[in-house]
C-alpha cells in the first residue's frame, strides 16, 4: 500500500500544482480582483476618555477625522461591500508627542486583499480644559407701540457656565441676548438664544465650547406711559414786610409716569400738598427740593428711569414797597347822588394822603395821573341801610381802583353835606 502511495510521487505532486494553477486561472478569469474607493469614512476615536481624565480637550485638525479608503478585492466581494463595512480607528492611547495618532484600517471581510486610506494619521490640537462663569447681558431691539415703554428686562439667570479649550474660553466675556419688542403693548415671556461675545461685545465663533444652558428665559415688562403736570399748592405767609409775587417755578413742570393702562388712565396730575411748600416767615425766595416719587400713586412709577426723581420748586418772595399819593377834594368823583339832592360845597380845600403797599413792580406802575378816587353815594347808602338822606353831613369813604397785588394802608373819608334841591 505504501509503495502505491509514493509510486511516481513527483508526477503526482506536479499534477496537484497544475490543478491549483488551473483553478486559480479559472477563478481569476471568472472573478478578477478590482478596487473601489469609499469617501467620507469616519475615523472612530477610541480611548478618548484618557484626555478627559487629564482635564484636557482636543480638536481634530484638517478634517483628518474622515478618510477616503481604497479597497482591493475580488469583484464579487466588492459588489457586496459597503462603507459601513470599513473600520477606521485611532487609539488615543497611542498619541504621539506631536499630537498625532496612527489610523488603522480593517474590513469586515476576510477575502479583501488590501485596504488603504488617503492619509494615515489623525491630527489633534490639545489644550487644557477651562470652565468659568460669565455674565448675561440682555438688550431689546425694535420699538414698543406708541404710548408704551420697556420698564424691565430680566433673564432667568444672570450668569451662565461655559466650558472648552482654554484659548477659546479666555476670549469669552459675556453671553448676549436680544429680545425683539416691536409693537409690544403688554408683558412678554419667552425663551431666547444667546451669543457668546468678547470684551467689545463682538460675537465669537468658537469650536469645542459648551454652556450649561442652551437658551435663557426672558421676562419683559411693558407699561403704558403718560405725561402729566405737577400741581403745586403753597401755604403760609412771608415775614412782615414781605409778599409773595405769585410766581412759583418748578423744574420740571411735567413728568412722565408709567403703569398698567388702567392705572395710568386714572392719573391726570401729580399734586404736591401745601404743607410741603410752606413759606411761613420767608424774607426772600424759597427753594424746595422735592422727591417726586413721594407723591406718586400706588402702582405708578416714573417712566424715565435715567432722569432724577427730583423737582426744584422756587416760590418768589419780595420786600413790600410803600408809596404815598396826595389828592385834593376836587380829585374825587361823586357818583350816584340820589335825585333831588345836592352837595353843599366846602369853603376850604383840604388835601388827602393815600398810602399804598405791594410788590415793587405793581406799586411803581401806578400812574398818579390816572389814579382817581370815587364816592358812590348810592352804594354807600345801601351798605349803611340808609333809605333817604337827611339835610346834614355824612362821612363817606373814598374807593380807589388799585392793582390786584396793591393794597391801601389807610382810608380816606370825605365829609359831605347833603341838601335837598327844593330847600336851596
């Protein structure tokens, strides 16, 4: 049996080799090898947590995390091959001193002859991880409806936390959020995205930076606005020998108030009580500095927050001025003498002196040439309850038409003797 197996063994071996060659030729003719290229194959990074444990972050450079892979295999294999069958991996544990990692390529098919990528290394930029809190800056855009104002704008938190590469995080100074209030007439509540900005308020486009929130909840207070006058009430009297001029200055004269539409509609003026403007004993102008907020009704505020809530009120006080005028008896005009009576003429001409006082400008403006006294007999009789005159003398006061702010310090009284016309 052994002799039969090894008899002509060389010929048998040659036959076997020839059979294999013939098989390979047939296979090559029926299923020849070929190549196919797959683009955008992702490189899977493994053991990435090694950097996280060292509190570092990385950024993949130059798009090296995607590769174009060329596979050589028999045509029948290539027809079945998909990009998902190709595995490109970079192991963080094999990071080099120049921050590169070699990429390994495998295909989930044993009949593949070769696999090759268009590059062999993943390139990284590695930095320390930094976390910090930054302030939130909120602003509005657009204009609310006419007659309204933005009274308040507040986010649900005043700071947010950002994390990322130190070089990027160091550039961030604030999280800026804008809310559009165009034509608003009531309070607003909404979620708004924010923009990371530098120290100048310029938006930043940063890679690898994350925040502890993705948006901010914003509350906007919108109130109705109205302009109203300030009403001033003065009390007290200046010191003896002084008078108020009637001029009361107020700066400002009006204020803008804000509140709900119903609250604002019920306020037509801001009244300052007289006890707060008491000029008792004044010998010159008195200035009162008022805090206008003290006089605002409940649920009403000042609309202009940037304007001081103060009002300066000046009550003008001047010294009293006196002036004397002299008259003759004939300077007085007798009015409404009852019918049937005459006035007995006086044999002597007496002079009369009238002393007046008041504000300087008013007293100085009196023209002696036009200042006349009158004796209204009928009016005097009515005041005294006299129905009929008798033929004897009466003392009747002289009336003068003086400016409103001027008063007579004394009274001129004429002695008039009446006689009936029929008795003359």
